[in-house]
C-alpha cells in the first residue's frame, strides 16, 4: 500500500512540475538580494554547498546555465524537471557512487568533460543522502582531475524556515532579504591528499554555515 501511495505522489508531482517551477521562480523574484554575483565571469568552477542550501542557490542562480548533478533514482526525475525549468543544466548520477548501476562513473566523466569546456558546476557535497554537513571526497576528486577551483558557497536569508529533513533544508519567506556567501577558493593539485582537502572544504562550509544573516562574515 505504501508503494502505491508513493507512486501516486510521484506521478502527481511530475504532473505539477510546471506549476512547482513557476512558484519557485515567483518566490525567487520576491527575494531582495543584498549581494550580486557575476556567474558569467566564472569558467569551469565548482560551486560546493550543503544539500540544505540547494533551494537558496537555485533561487539565486536561475537561468545561468549552471550544471547540477541529480540522482538517477527516486525523486531525481522531479528535481531534474524543476531544475531544467529554472534554467539549469543537469547530469544524472552521483559523484560518490562508483558503482556503474548508480551512474557514478558516467556522471563523473560527463562532469569532467563539462568543466573542461568551461561550464560551471554546482555540487551538494553532503548529498544525496547525507549525513548532513559532512563533505564527501567526490567533489575533491573531480577538482583534482580537472584542475577546477572549488568555491565554497552558502546562501543566507533574513527570514526563513528550516525543515526537519535530514539536510535541514532552508526555505526563505517571500520578500525577505538574501545574501550569497562565497568562501575561500580551494585548489586541488595532483599531489594533494583527498582527505586533507575534503577536511579543508568541510571546515570552510561549516564556517559559512555559522555566519548569521546580519554578520558580514
């Protein structure tokens, strides 16, 4: 019975994709952004963020052609449909799952190709399943293979709610103020330790997470 309801909810969400994307776009237009960022100046950069910050970055970076990695399974079709309608490009798979049936190898190869072409990529480093606020090595490996710079990224809102989901998803109130925070760029050289760089990225993202909206950082 649970499987039937899950299937029905998924089919309903797929049918409502245009409406969901429209509502998100509408919400994004109400946000009063205190900072602007020229995504066009970046070439082959990796925006690294926590999974709970996905909506914030989605609202800020609409229609910039940023590449986002989306799961091949479960609710991946829903996220894929929404993101494409918000002006993002998508790659299906995972940077963490090396198993071929998970799409890990194919996704990594595609991301390497896109980064070398100069595309900018956004990756939730504690996704797709968590644990929250624990960076994984996939993004570090990707940066090492491509020479791409990792930009730790966080979006803050003056007024928002935080869901009790595993990722503590942040949803801003309409007409609130928003601010994009960019942390210290991280370069990964061929000789660097993946674990050391993973820790460096995790610490920088945690630092950004601790900054309140009213704090200049």
